[in-house]
């Protein structure tokens, strides 16, 4: 790594004392590259074992990587924290302008600890750090408004990131998200609640600088190669045209689109909420993260007339993608596209994770259908499939938490089902509500064993759809494929490369991008680093109580046939044993630092 690369700077902020310090951590980035690799080390260093996830001791770590600002699609910021939702590893990635802003402000990582006595937001403009009073922004109805006020009061327009929470984070809903640049999110595992517990409304970061490289000619050559591969790749064209929403019809056709709390895996009205329908009727604009030529972010324009005024309209710009359409559409039986957009908008305004919210509402609908909860608990709300108005009202009550029932819903589906029953159809893996794939064993085993309990770390759904060799249909074969993918993704997320570009950033290209910043690794080195990061994440999870021996598997996934037939518990058990043996192959011991 180049000596004067600002990536080595780690900014430590203490909200209790309203103080900060900057440390040079070449050791961290030289060994672990950045992103997920640097963040998990900082989490081990800063998070006391067994601490309450909503206590001041729980750190928030943001980290970017050596390619950020230099190469296209290296646009992610990795956040790590102890999750208030699952009680173990909290990891969430977000893009927008966040990564570039942190790098241009002169940092590779930011660590936030402590808790403020008053609501505040932090403004980081290069090496100028401000702790600003945010009392007037706290409890504001809409996260958009809070964001707009910050925008108007902070410098750095066009260069800065604004990461902020909504009411959900303030009310410590365990699956509250953090929003950046209005439409992008640290969505999963409750980073918003950790912000809320620290009375931290937002973090603004901006900066301007040039970045050092050691070989201009190589830089130009590798840059062009990546850029052209990205803009000419058919996968990227697909992401640009319809976005991930383009997967609705293909997954439905495949028989893998969870519908009505996964009572079915095909939605008879999928066409009405498909990516094609959204694009045709509502697509208002496409956006891109900073330094990305793809532009996969799709924003719908929803025009609604004011009740008592003719010819007066309000236009809401609402981001949508596959996961939102699944969680708030098919999973809830919502086929009215306008109603679906309104529900997405409500959840965005409040700052909730849309996937968790949809799965929790789906469980509540089935629970009410089966009579295990009544209108007494729901405060007269009739949950019924497709009734988006009821869901919008319920979402508001999850924020207000007027009774025990909504307090339970604010803690997630596992928590609610433990109290009221219906655990067999409470669709969460490792405590995190399920992503939108019932494509085969890979999707469910992937969510059970991956570090984030989501679809993001090992893409089990993709393994299901491309499985060909016989071994891919055995528990060991599925587990092996999932682990290999997850370990390689640790490399990509240490370089903070968008996973949509995983086909572009092949190992040989990765090595050459790193050479530009004087990281001289071999292919074996980067694979070893990926394996180590994965083990370090597991070390944190196990330290905080996660175990592969007592995985909770909702029975519903065995009842609704997969495209390849029915899954059984034995298959999952064997796959988990394989993963356990692999993870524990090298002892999960703390590393001795130099
Ligand atoms: S492909 Fe999409 S999500 Fe990935 S960096 Fe580009 S715009 Fe952002």
C-alpha cells in the first residue's frame, strides 16, 4: 500500500464526549485490504463481548476500500455493528455517494462509539468535524424532510453523503434502516436502531482530494478494461433496463417467488407488479451510484391528486427493486401497483427495512387468518392479503407501538411468533426475515449459514438456478458451493465492489487493480484473505452466541414445494454439519496482533 494513501486513516468519534481522533492504521488495510476485511477487525477491537446492541458500547464501523474513487463500481460502504435484530454480527452495505465521500474526506474507516445526551448529527468535512444539535430534526414525521434540512445547511453539494435515520430508528425498531442519498439504504439488521440508541440522527461526510497511484499507464489500461466490460456486459444492460425488478417474472415462472407468506411460490398476479409493468407505467428516472456507469436504480413517479382540488397533483418519487416488490407485493398478495408504491413510500418515509417489514406483516396476516391474533391485538386492523391500506396503517403502528402486539412486531417476526405462536410460518433465518427466493436448497441453506442471513453473501438462489452437476444437489455440494461463493465475496466486499459487477472483477483483474495502489498480492493471497475474513465474521458470531448446532428452520419451507421438489430437514442438517466442519477447520482464535 502506498505510504501516503489516506485510506490508512481511521477516524474515531466519541458521541458521549463529542470528541474525535485520527489514527494511521496501515496494518489494518495492508492485511485486510479494506471494506469488510477492515471493518470486522475494527468490530473485534471495539465491540465488548456480550454488550447490549443498543448500548453506547456498541460501535458503528464504516469502511471503504483501496479501489474506491479509483475504479468504477467500487461504490459500497460496509457498515458493521452488533445487530439489535439478531444479537450477533450486524453487517450492511450501502452505496450512493457514501463510499466516495468517505474516501475523499480522507478516511478508510470511521468508528462511532458512545451515545449523545441530545439528538445530534455529525458533519465530517475533510478534517473538520462538527457535532451539530439535531433536536429539531428528531421525531420529524418524514425522514425526507430531515434529509432536506440537512442538505440545505451543510456544504459539499454533489460531493457529500448524508446517512440518516427516520422515525423507525428513533423508536429503536430492531430492523430500522439508515438511508443515504434519499433512495439507498444500509437496509438489513438494524443499523438504524443503533443510530437511534446513540441519538445519532445523521452522518454527513464530504471532501475533495486526489488519490495516489503508483503506475499511471497500468491504471489507465485496467480502468478502461473494467469500464468497457461493465458497460458492454449483458447483465449490466439488464440491470440498467429493468433493474432487479426484471427478476419478478422469471422467478415466478421458475416457481421461486414467495407469495402470501410462502403458502405458494407463484403469484398469479405477478404480471401486474412485474419490472416491465413498473417501467411501462411509472418509471420516472434511473440513477447511478457515484463512479458507476450502470445506473441500475429505478425510481417510479407516482402522481396523486389532492382530495379537494382539481388539477392539483403531488408527485412522489419512489425507488423500487425486486426485493421490495417481493416483500411488499407477492408476499402480501398486493397486486395493485399504485397501492404497492404507496406502501413502499410509507416504509421509506419511516425508515424501515422493507424486507423484514413485509415478512412480518405476512406472518401477522396468516396469524390473524388462523385466529391466533385478533382485532384486539391489531387495534381493529384487518390484515388481509392484498389490503395495502391496512398494511400502511399497521406500519405506522409498528413505529408508534401503542400496545404489546406492535411492540413485539417492532422486534421482528421470530420475537412475535415466540409470544403468539405460528413459529412454523415465521419466515426468518438466523433471526433475519427471509429474502425473496424459494428457488431451491441453496437459497434457504444460504440464508441460514451466511454471515448476514440474507441472500447477499452467497447468492444461494443463483446456485439453485444454475445447478447442473449431480454434486450440486447433495447437501455437501450445496454447502461447498455456498461457502466458496461467500468467501470470494469477502474479497469483493473488502474492495467494496458492487456485487452486480462480480462478473467483471475476476481474480486476475482484482490483482491488477490492487497493483495500482501498490498492494502486491498473489491470487492465493487474496483467496486466503477472503477465507480469513469469513472466519473472523464467524468468530464474532460465535462469540455473540450464534451456533450452527441449533439452527431454527421454519417448517413452511418444507411444505411449499421448491422447483426441484420438496426439501427435507435431513438435507439442511447435513449441509450445516459440512459448513460447521469447514468453519472450524482452523481454530476460531483471536489473532495475535503485531
Ligand atoms: S450497479 Fe447499481 S447498485 Fe451497483 S454501483 Fe452501479 S448503480 Fe450502484
